[in-house]
C-alpha cells in the first residue's frame, strides 16, 4: 500500500475505536475509558492531517522546486499538539470528577478495551514498518500514537479488571494514561521540530555517505559534508578536494559520487557535490619529444619530457632514460602529471593501466610542434570537457 492508504486505514480504525470507547465509557462510567475515547478521537483528527500532509508533501511547484516534504513534519507536529490536548482533557476530568463504575456494563467495557488493544498493536506494528520502508515520518509518528492507544487500553483493561474484583482505581489509571500521552507527544514534537530546523541526519547515515565519497580514489579530502533531513528525505551537500591528476575527469567523478550515494541510500533525494583541486595542486602537462625536439610519436622512443605547470611560463625539461613503456608511465605518475601529449598511446596494457589508475590523461596528436600541440590542450581546457579527446585521449 501507499503512504496515504495507511493514513486512511489509521483514520478508519481510530474513528471505530473512538465510537466504541465512548459508548463503553458512557455505559460503564469509566473515566479512563472516556479519556481513551477522546484520545482516539484526537488520533482520528491527526490521521486526517497525516493523510492530507502525505498527499500533498510529494507534489512539486514552481515556487517550491524541492517539493513540499516538510508538510509531513508539520503534520506530525500537529498530531503531537492533538495528543497534548487529549492529555489535558483526560487529566482535567480525572482531577475534577467523581468516578463511579457501573458493574452491570463492565463486560461491555472489557470487550471494547480488548478489541482496541489488539487492533492498536497490530496497526502500530504494520504502520511503523510501512513508514520506515516508505520513508514517511508522518506514518512512523502515527504508528507511535497508535501504540499509545495500546498502552492506554492496557491501563484501562487493568482498571476495569480491578473493578471486577471490587477495587476502583480508575481515576489513577486515567492519570497514568495522561503521562503516557504526554511522554509520546513531547518526544515527537522535539524530533519533528528538529527536522523543520534542518537537523542533520543520524551519525550512522552521515558516516555511510562519507565512506562512499572517500571510496573514490580521486578524492583526497572532504572539506564539508552536510546531510539534512526533511520529510523523510535526505539532502546531501558536500565539498571535496580532488587529488592531482583528476582535473580532466572532475565532472565525471562528481557525477559518479552523486549516482552512487543516491543508489545506495534510498532516502536520499538530492546530492550536490562541489569540487576543487587539492591545495597547491596545479595542472601539469608533459609533452614528449624526440632527440630533434619534435613531438615524440610513441612512448618507446621518448628522449625528453617538457613539463608545463599551470601558472608558470617556462617549462622544465627532464631527460628520459628508460627501457619500457611501464617505466615511462611510472615517471609520469611520480611527477604528478595530469595530461601527457604524445603521438600515440602506449602499446603496453600494463602502462595503460598505470596511467588510468592514476588519472593521467593521454592526448594523441599529429602535430609535431610541441607548443602547437600544447595549444590543443589549452583549447580543451576552455571547452571544459574531454569530448574532443574522446577519439584521441585516454
């Protein structure tokens, strides 16, 4: 069933219980049973609010692009207020009226209370399970209110059973019902106000999201992680530092993190990932050259490596004396290179794996002039993507 279906079931049961308890309370004269009838009646009104808040909370509007999720929290707060009003009414009656139980109708009261107890326990269990599965704080809140009905019914059952044996403690059991209702109402009020004020998600959920982000090797550090809860939904806002070598894939890394968080944590509604390079890291481009200073055609014959670092005009020149493409790949990783410009990718699968694992982007070009090849990378950066390098690049 959907969330609003559960709210309708709760409404029907509460109305039925309220009517039966009121009838039983009038016939027996039990104040605790009349109080429970008022409690069930207030729960019925709360169920109406729960139904309306659930029905409209998931609708989006131009002025509310994030949805109306907090309507569910508001609905739960209103339910708490109804519970407090019920408690006040029961307490007032217990302290100001004489309680006389009519024993000839005792069996009616006992039958009503037993029915109410069993039905409340059953609905509370099913509704709470559905609320957690569907991510609805209103359903979870309503399930606890239904549970207070069960507790209240238990106290009334004990009270009426005591009358059967000749003891009238109904007034005191009515006050005990007040205590149960108030305890539940203020607990719910506290939790729902927290969500209205954008309280953080529980620590376990925040740690799960943190672990997901750090599972990406490109992420060096999480500078900020905010996870707020509203209407049973989670909204994630994270700022991360990316390791050197991740520049060309920053967009795809952020998209992958957002997708994984949304996939693994069902209650997440939106994820915002803000990224920036790690402190002190700059784009580093290596250009391979041959002995005649023309651009090298492959990894096997590289003799020199021109290293251009962002913010620095003059390149640093490194002599390359290696015997395999894997060694060249390791040099690039050791130097913290983001992009290497060459005539062709390495042929070695091992070298390709080393470069890929460390986020080194290979830009293939037919241009033999080092600086003209470097200008191709500048254009790539301005475009903000690696689409142009899809056929040439790593």
